[in-house]
């Protein structure tokens, strides 16, 4: 069974939609409800669920609490994952201030930065010198890290993180990172996504001759 | 000719890679250089470029300055695009403080928030009450907006933005937004991407029985 990235992204989306439906008072859901909330076909929902042995009942649907728990187990939500951040700039600071990770079992434990000024203005979370990253990561066996440094520093930061034992990266630097084959890297590039929106808005306008 | 999102994303990546190569002193580049920098096959680079009539010379490669200019024209970089932000929380503030948009021809002109406290702590950029969004957007003919509000507020904010004339959205709220068919929406979901990294790191570890 090969599970691809898009499938896992959908599972996360189902889980988030389930939280919202639960907050609305739902006790059961049907694949149609989830499909609608996430923007896929109901058959896709059933296919994704059957891949992981999640079964509902065509008439009664899925029990929300059970489904949330099962998805949580699949996605590794049953335990807390420690994550470090490198770069205490705009993005790093926003992430450190964000309160929503904890409920997802994600614990941002420390931030690292080369800039002594940024090391001082810790906002609720410790910001350590970059040289301390390796010992910290090794000691606590942290496996996941976020790169929020400028593009010119990103590869060097990644190399340090890998040598410390980091296995998965969420990368905000607008550059293609190079690492070993078993390194998991997801990229978020805000400028690129915004440029993309602008391009398609302009393209649609031109199509209509406005 | 249909241009898809991935193709435009690649063009943006080529452009960013070209800036970096230019900073390194390059005057000419080959499709192989760009392919390497972006992580695609050289044939993909040539295919993307030929779609837009960009031609190089197999021996001499592409002239970097000409290529940057051409890509800029295609991506609408020849003019400045005004963008508004809704939500002056962690993400909104990070975006407002970010200095890199301007060089990309993206001008974040204003932020809107329902919270009077956030309206006060404007950090270099004006933060207006949400009620003023509609007039502002209409008056300045802004077409692009960023949604950086909590998920429960996102759809309502989107409806206001659409009624004001916004045609393209970069959405940070972890929810599927509903709008007219010609609305361009790109989503960035930090939690989802991080969860995804965690899932695959764990999955790889299990595969190896560690």
C-alpha cells in the first residue's frame, strides 16, 4: 500500500472538518458531508477511508468521535511531537505566537537564530543561538524542524539540522533544499502563492477583455 | 493554450532562481541550470518556456536579464499590484512586516480587522476597521486580498471582499472557502503541511522498524 502526500493532506482536512462539524453539534457524518466540507467527491472520501480500514455504515454514517480518534491515530496525533523553529524573524515569530498547534499535538519547543538581538526578544518561547541547535535536538531527540530563515541561509541551516538528527522539514525559505533521500521536506512559499493568484486574476481579466 | 497552476508556479520558481544566479554573477543560463535549481527536468524548463514563446540558444543558453524581464512580463511583474490583508493577527502582522513583497511588485496597501485593539497597534501599515474594507477596495480598485482570520470568520470575510470587487484570494484560514466560479483562491495551511511532514517522518521510521 503506497500512501501519497495528497491522501494524507485529505485525511488532515477531513479531521479538521470533523472538528468543525462536531462543534456544530453533529454526532454522525456521511461521506457526503465530508466531501462537501473538503471539496472532493464522496467516493474519494470512502476510498481514502477504506485505505486505512475506516468503515462507516451507509445508512448510519460514521460516528464523529470514533472517526476523529481513528484519524488522529493514523496521523500520529496520539502523541505529542516536538518541533523546533530556526529563524526568529516575521514568520518564526508568528509561528511561535500561534496557539493552535498544541491542540494538534504539535509542541514548538524552541527557536534558534544567529542574531543575538533576536535571541533576546524571546516572545514566550526561548530563542537560542544557532550553535546550540545540535545539542538540543540530539538531547531531546527532536525529529521535525521548521526553516524560517532567508534563502541564502537555508541550505546551511538544513545541513546543521540534518547532522543533528532532524528527519522532516517545513521550509518557508524560497529555495530548493538538498538533503538525503529519506528527508521529508514540505515547502510553503507565500510570495509564490500570491504571485500565482495575481497571475490568474489578470489572466481571467484578459480573457474577458476587461 | 491552457496554462495550469503548476506551470505558473514553475515560472515563478525559475524567476527566483534567476535572481539568485544573477547575484552569483551569471550572465547566461542553460535550461539545465534552471532545472537543477528548481528540481525539474531540463525538458520541462524548455517546454514551459516554449509555451510562452521564450527561446534560448542551445549553445549560448538564455540571457539572464532578458529572461527575468520576459518572465516578469508574463507574471504581471511589469506593474505594481495592490493587495489588502484581512486579519491583523500573527500571520497578518508577519505579512505586513515582510519587506520582500515590494521587489516583486506586490504592494500590501492596508490591513483590516474587527478588533479595535489591533486597529491601534498598526506596525508601519494602517489597520482599519473591517467596515471600511468595501469603500477602500472599491475606491482603489484592489483585486487581490489575503485572508488571515480564524476559520470561523473566513467565509464571512470572503463574502465582504467579493462584494467589494476582490477577484483573487490567498487564504490562510484552514477552511474551504466558497465563492463564484471565477474567484481565484490559493490556500496556505501551515498546520496541515506540518502534520504532513510529521506523518511521513513517522511512516518512514516505522518502515525501517526503528
